[in-house]
C-alpha cells in the first residue's frame, strides 16, 4: 500500500504524529486508524464477494485486478494462445543490429552471404560484424580525424 515511503519519510511521519497528537493520545489514534482500515478492507471484500455471487458461475475465475488496464494487457500478452512468446523469443536483436550496421557500412551481411552460397571478401576479417563496444584508437597528433559529412 505504501511501497514508495522511504525510511526518512517514515521517521518524519512518526515525529510529526507525536508532535500533533502527543505521546498520550498517539496509541489511541493508531488503534482508531487500524480499526478503520480493517473495516474498509472487510467492506471491500464483502462487496467483491457479492459481485462475484451476482455474476454467476461463468465468471468464477474473474479477478478485479484485471480491471486495471496494465494488468489486463500483461495477462493477455502472457497468454500463449497468440504465439507471442515464440515471436518474442525468435527475435534476435544482436543479429538485427549487425545487419543494420553492415548495411550502413555497405558490407554484405552474414545472412545474405550465407544464403547466396559464397562468402564475401568485402566483409573483412571481422566476419561481417562490428564490435560496438570496442573503442577507437586515438590518431597521432598531426593526423587529421576522418571527415564525417553527417556531423558537419
């Protein structure tokens, strides 16, 4: 219920409660608040039970949490009837990024070279993939950096 309250905020609330209600009345106030929360929860549970009873047996597995749009969509996407898990698992992001990188650099990708039956010599010694984590070597101080038309 209060998942986003940190320890410092909790201490601040306790100190504020002691200052507002006083140390004598604070236990009584806490009892009243917990009793009120308990009654609200009981009322909510009885209302849910009444609604389930009125809906009938065809809605026996109905969950009120499904009325939350995020929960409903997550539950529907996790449902394996649509085959979305196979599509999600079949998508290889590294392979797609390598193909895009090869296309940008004008090289033939591994998939197109293997499907044509011949390996391309223009793919270079890296095998058609580019290591995006590798840092570039610094040029010599008198050497000019490469020209990049998109950067100017």
